[in-house]
C-alpha cells in the first residue's frame, strides 16, 4: 500500500470523517437485527461504529494497528459489539459467516490479481440472502462482477452506480 494510514491514524482522530452515506442508507433499509457484519479495511471504525450503534455485531479488519486500536477504544466506551483485528486482507481468512461484508474503498489499494482473489475469498463467507457492499474505483467494478459471476452462488445486483456495487447472494 502506498499511503501510510497508520501514521495518519496516530495523529488524526476520525481521520476519514463521517460514515459513508451509501452504507448508512443501505443499513437503514435492513430489517433484520442483529446482523453479523465484516468491515474490510475498517480503519478507525467510521463505518463499523455506526453499524454497531444500529445494534449489529461487527468484525473490523485493517492493516493499521492504530486504526484498529482507535475503533476498539471507541467501541468499548460505547459498549458496542465490535471486534477489531489487525490483518493484511491478502492473507486474512474470515472465521464463520456474515450477513454483510462491507468493503469501503479498500480493494483498489491492491493490484488486480490479489484484489480479485481477496473478493473471491470473502464472498465464500456470506450467508444465503447476505450482502456484499463495495465502494471502490469505478474501473474495478467489472472485475468484481466477473468474480461474482464465476462464484458457485448466484448473486443479484441490488445497487450499482459508478464505483458502488451492492449485491445479494441467493
């Protein structure tokens, strides 16, 4: 990764600002609670903390120890169901299954082959009727759709616009 997010997180609280509004809107439409959510590239928890405040259980992974520590401190202060793990997403294998896998502008930091491999691995941990919510570079969406089409499961597109792709597993 070219940018040192760990250095940023060490010096800047809430460095990336408010939760991603597309994810906020998506979670407002979900009727089941609690959902088990995997936040890939969680940073300081801008999305994970918001999702946990809605009553969901969140596992956040990030390469930055400082980001994960900030997220976990904030979650503990509010008594939120958030578990943080420092991990390289190219090597990370989720434990169990998730109702939602959220990937907020993380995969574009990888070269194409590892980017698609990571997505292919992550979608194996989504429950039937579960969702994958991706915000990334517009140019990467076609590759993500190819990974989903090659998967043994059937995936329906729920929302697609620009660099946003939300899908649901049959």
